[in-house]
C-alpha cells in the first residue's frame, strides 16, 4: 500500500517538480521513513523535485530527508509556534532544509489556527478538546 501511495505521489508530483509527504503515510516512523527514502532514491531519476513536509512538527522527518537527499530542497511547514521553533533549530545545520511557520490549506484566505494542549492535534479545524 505504501509503495502504491508513493508511486502515485511521485508520478503525479514530478510534473510540478514536487514530491509531497504526509505524515499519515509514515505511521511507523523510522521504518517507513527508511522505506520512503529507499523508494524515492530508486524512483526519482530527475533530481529536480523538491520534498515538502506539511505538518512537520519538530522537523525530524524533514531532517532525515535533508540528510538522505543533500542535493534536494526540503521545505517543511509547521503552523504551531513551539513546534516550528524546534523544527527551525533542526534545520540550522542543513543548508537544503527550510522551515516555514505556516499552515497549508486548499483555501486562499486568512484562517484561524486552533492550538490544543496536545500539539500534534492543533489544526485549522476547530477541534473541541475535552
């Protein structure tokens, strides 16, 4: 399943010179990241694509990709201010990794970012936390 998802992302994204990773696909973090890196290295022959990590949290995944692909631009987006700062600190030693303090949406408008006590569930969606 993971291979099919990444094949879809690779083929659909290379036209735009971008490969997008979503943490949803990387549930068993280190094992699946290693698989994703191996798959990308064998599939991406153009070296023109960039890797985008949306919802980068502390930047661990983006950091692993930046180290595995030193010739590619790695763009990480994290909206939570505290998590963004940690991701930014990770990126300081990696010239190919940029971290931006933005949320990504399909809407072109200013939106409210709802911060919860559990940083990983903060969202553009209003989530009532009990």
